[in-house]
C-alpha cells in the first residue's frame, strides 16, 4: 500500500525556535543636530512614533518602531556605516508621506529611491534606510519593526566577526557568501539580525553611535570582555558596554561599534512601546484606530502526523491528557 506524503511521520524542528544568547535588538543611538528636522523625517516622513512617556523634552528623542527604538540625542550627526532595515505596513502611504516632507528637507542629504526589494531612503544627515514591506518568511511576524542593521566592513573580516559573536557573546551566527560579498549574520532576537558585509569601499571612521541588545547569559560575555580587556563601561547592575569587535584567536580589532549590553532583568526589558497609526488624520479618522498593532497573527497548530511518545513515563499520562482534551481544557 502506498503511503501518501501527508501521512509520513513528522517532527518539530526545535532548533528553529532557538534565539541564541542575544534575545533582542532594542535600540540604535544616533546623534541629530536638531529635533525639528528629526521630527520631520522620523515621525512625519517615516510615520514612526515619538515615545510619549520617556525623554519628552527638547533633548534626546526616543522614536518607537514596533518593539525597537531610535535614541536621538542632540549633537553633531552620527552616521551608521551601512544600512538600517525597517519594516513598515504600507509602501504607498510611506511614499506619500516622504513626498510630503521633501520640500522642507531640501538642502539636506534626504533622498528617496524605489527598488523592487525596498524603498531606499537617506535621512537628512546621511543615514541610509531600507524600508521593506511586511514579509513573515523573511522578517518574522511583524508589520512594523527593525529586522536588521547591515554594516560595511573591510575585506577579510566577516569570518572573524562571526567568530567573535559566537565565542564571546554566545550568539547564533553564520557566514554567507553571495554576489554582494561575504557577510557575517548574527541573530539578535526573533526576526532580528546584525549583518556585517565585506566591501571594497573604504569604511568610514567610527563616530560614536551605538546599538543596545539584551542577553540571556549576562555574566558569561562579561567574563570574556574582562579577560580580553574589551570593556569600556560598567554602567550599572544591569548593563555594561564594549566597542571593539576582535578576532577571538588573534585579538586583532576588526570593526568598531559600541554595544550597550543589558540583562533580561533590566527594568526596561520588553517595555511595551506606543506605536501610532500614521494614517489617522482629522479628515480620515477611524474610532479605536489610533494605536498600531505591530505584530502579525501567528499560527500555532499541531503537526498532524507527529508520532506519540512511547516511553513508560509518557504512556502513564495518555489517559489523563485524553480526558483533559475531552473537557476542552
């Protein structure tokens, strides 16, 4: 008798749900010269949300994008050496908003270019953004978020950077080589990654910007940092900082990027962020539609042909589970 494919035994890929030690990319910190221009770009143009509870004065701005943020302190502009990947829900609405701020951002580095993959946007100070449409297979179940940061790194450094994050920080990593050049991929949360792509171009000097991540094992990487003399700040009980990505075998510095490393016991861990619906206006208003839900629905169905566990311990519970299922528990 022929067995159809749908009747073949199935199993769950438990490794697919592993995050590695880095559990979340929370924010990117970039200095901006003035809040008015920053508001025009990040809030009016990109359609993101200024945090209504934290840093609400005329100093540092916190801008929410799904579960992540931009922290924008005042000062000479900092430029991330690469590209910031964002997911936003409506490409047509994004383009309309960006067209609406174009005149007021004239004379800056602001630019917009459409591609098949994304909308390429340059901020008034030169930071490059790739604005993607939602794609759960590629970016996870989000319609608003920060799925990746991609950095330009020197030739021959991707493998060493990959080893650094794996050995020192305990992250899930891999190196991929394609037409765009070898790249180290580092998992930094569900549907989030850092990408370090080798380039022939000269890599700009580091200007001081930083990223912030949360980790499960907080003490382990700290011991590695102390051992390798990489720590740059003992911030508080929940946080420390480092800046140099080094080859773990030779100690050679491969790239500079300040990291703010936080424990999952940090008071701000997984803080719910307010995300507004940028489509709301006086002329077009939906009651109850002010807040934007940045997560997409996720199915959690049981595979139909997973063989039952046959150990003696499991069999002893079969009857109890069947009775519980019958009661709809």
